[in-house]
């Protein structure tokens, strides 16, 4: 009798295991992608303008006045690279003949050369990826005897991963292992041209780019619409979409800063972009997190790589 009960129990357990395995086979499997190599599983023929790429606004701005004005990120650029950020918005000033990262009048105590070393080392170690760095002269040179444009060129040519092409290639396979320049600092023909025609606090087309950078807003709902409109634009055009999620509320008291808007925009983005299958373009974030960066790059079309 006991042996018969034991057999019945064993049979029930076997049946339950079989049902469980069958049900699990119908559930979607989420691959745990290495955040340093999220492009590696994308097909070489992936069209760059159709990708979803996390970026950061004022990428090196970790310092502020009274912990409010000037700060846009909690994470170092080295850590941003590790969590999947591939577009960096860098604002420069020549100070005592050395390029420093600044935001407005706030010196970020970070040298541009140290940033380039981090980016160059990363892309050489992770050469399945590619990176875009947007460069802008944020403030006039201070106590410097060298020309900004000439000195910047002399600095950039020291790093073999940096290319001076005036446009991105069409497909990912041709971009891997390279660092591209979005040139917002001079009309010198170097990099992707974005010096003339970059309008202030609005959305606009500029050559092969579409930019949404409405940062001075009346209310947060307007900014949400701007972000969604840029994502929708990306579905029907072949331009590279640069979509700033960063902003501040104008004319408010007490004044608002990057962190104020990001505390609303970032959670909203986490919920919203999950509704899109792919093709978000480049989304630039204040106070980027690993969770939000991953939510963006997981919107790419992960096919079997050829």
C-alpha cells in the first residue's frame, strides 16, 4: 500500500514538473547583456539611424554650486561607459592652456585629456561598440596663449580611435571600434557639422541630424511631448535623431535645476519607452542610471548576428 502511494506521489511530481517546463517554454527569455558590450549582439548591417542609443547631457558635470546649479550627472564618464552610454555631451574651456570640462561658469574639476584617455581605453577594449562625443566651447579661454581650435585638433589626433569623418557610416559594422565627433565648437570641417544652425531651446533639422533640445520649458508636460515627437520623427526619417531629455522649468521660484526635471522625466521615460520596439534614436539624459540606459539600448532589434 505504501509503495503504491509513493508511486502515485512520484507520478504527480513528474507530471507537475512536465507542466511547469512546458509553461516556461512559452515565456520570453531575457538575455542578460553585458552593459559594456551591448552592441556586440547587434547585426553588422544594423542601420545606425534606426538604433536606440543612451547618451548623457553635460556628461562630465558632476559638480555644482551649493549642490544645485551646474550638476547634471552623479556618475563618472568611466562608469557611464560601463553601463552602456555611447553619446557624450562635453563642454570645454581652455584654462591655463589645458582643456577643462565646464558647465556654464562652473569648472567641473575634470580635464578633457583624462576623459579622452578613458574613452580611448574603453573603445579599444570593447571594439564592438562605437561612441559619439559632442564637443562645444562652453566658455572663452582663460589665461591661455594657444588657439582653442588648433589645440583641440592637436589633442584629438593623439588618440587613434578618434576619427574626423564628417558623417556617420550607414551601418553599425563600419562604425565599430571608432569614436566620432559631433562638432559644435568650430566651422572647420572636422567631424559631423553642428556649429552653424544649432538653434537654442527648440527642435530643428541640421544636415543629417534632427535635434530636440527644448531645455527652457514652461511645464514638464511640454517636454514629454517634445521627447515623444522626436521618437515618432525617428520612425519616418533617415536623419540621426538627437533627443535631449534634459530641461529646466523657466521662471519658477524657487528656481529649478537639472535634478528637478530629471526626477520627473526619468521615471516617466522608464515607463514610456517600453512601449516602443526599436528605433528611439539617441536619448540624452540628466542623472543617467544603469536601469534607464539599459531600457533604451534594449529597444534595439537583437537579431542573430551575421
